[in-house]
C-alpha cells in the first residue's frame, strides 16, 4: 500500500481486517516503525482519529508530531496561480514539500466547505498533499471519505458476526436527524467499504432527498421506509448527512428517524453502530446508546487497530 485514501488503495479488505485483528491480539508485536516519524495534520477538530492514530503509531515504534493548522501554522493556499495578497501566507506546494522532508508518513485530515460540491468532491486539498509531499499520505478524513473509520467499522462487524451462521449479516446504513448540515464523508466511505468488502448484505435507508453519490453507494438497495429497512437487520450504522443533490442543505423530514429500543424490536436483535461524537436523544436515544445493542465504544476502540494495520502496511511497502 503506497497511500491510504480510500478502499481503492486496499487490495484485500478481508486481509486488512484480519491483520488489524492480529494486531489487536498482539498490539506491540512489531516495531516496524522504529526510527520512523509520522506527521498528523488536522484542519478540523478530532478526538478519536487523532488519539487512535497516535496510539497506533506508538505501538509500531514510530514518533509522532501533530499539527493543527487552525492555530499552529500559517494559513494555506491551494489555488493554482493564486496571487497571495489575502489571509493565506503559505502555498501547499511549499508546505507539503517541507512536510515530506520532515516525516516518513503524513496523515491529513481535511473537511468539506459544504458550499461547493464540485470543489469538495474534487478532493483538491487531500490530493495536493499527495502531489507535493512526496511521501505516503494517510487520509484521516477528507471532504468525501473517512477510510480509517470504515476499516474500524468492518473490523467491528466482523468481530460481532461470529454468531451469524451460513449467511452474510444484514447491515443497514441509516440516516438520522441533526441540528446542522454534516458532510457525507462517513456514509460515503461506509457504503464504499461495504460494497467492496462483499461480506455483508448491505442496504441504505434514508428519507427522500438524502441520496448518496452513486460513485460510493453504487448499486446498494435504498429503502426510504425506516421500519421496512429495519426488518431482519443484524447491524444498524446510524449517521446523519446533509443533502448531496441540494448540496449541504438540511431538507425537511416529517417522520422521526431517531433510533429507539421500540424500533430495534423490528430487527434481528441488531447491534447499533455510530462513528461518534453523537448527539444524544437527537441522533440516538440514551436507551439505545446504553443498551447491550450498542457497539459504539468497541467500534471506537477498533480505530487503533485500523490505523495500526494501515501504517504497518505502508511501512512494509517501504
């Protein structure tokens, strides 16, 4: 693996899941990262991604330096041919190239504007680091995808599918309400990984108007009736996202899409997942989050092993 930007950089999804689980069983069995440096650049807030990536790198023997661009560095310019007479003091061409001199691997977390779909979906910020850094790049979340989260999700589903015999588990990606527009990166990425993995019976459920971009959802069935989608579900991945077609907007929804214990009774004793942070009693109810159905803490814990498997694979590639 040269870079880790999406599932398309992974030749064998199940193999990477298996490797992550081997590392979970033996966290510090390999010191392949000894003498190597990992840089982590954050352009928006982070808890799990930042800490889990650091923990994973330390397990591998790497040294880690974290940079928050909102306050720790110069504001970056990404436009070609820009006349830099505004707020931006440094172009990504120099900044990324310099980072490439300092580190062996660079993790980058970007965020969409939710104003211009074409700009966001071009991933110009992430790809600029790929182009100019000259070292392997790991996406810590981008404008459209969150591959480390999705790998952790696959690990969590695989671990909790042992009781399901002779069939693939039914996994439902389910929209939830929120008070502000959120990006599509987590649902896009989850759909992309579930489709590529091929180990699950995958469906998507959301109100009308919240369709995901087909390049990520592909041919996954879409069910707009929440109760119908919940029937026979083994895993429910709850996540809010804003409209793709009416880009970045919150569209009115009359039905109450928050998942409750009553709705869980329609499922096959489904486990509930969410990437966190979660707004309680808006996206998910207290009763679900604090029930035996909730996997959110285990899922967050698996972020370490996802990052560790990815970093190890990149380091093995040289």
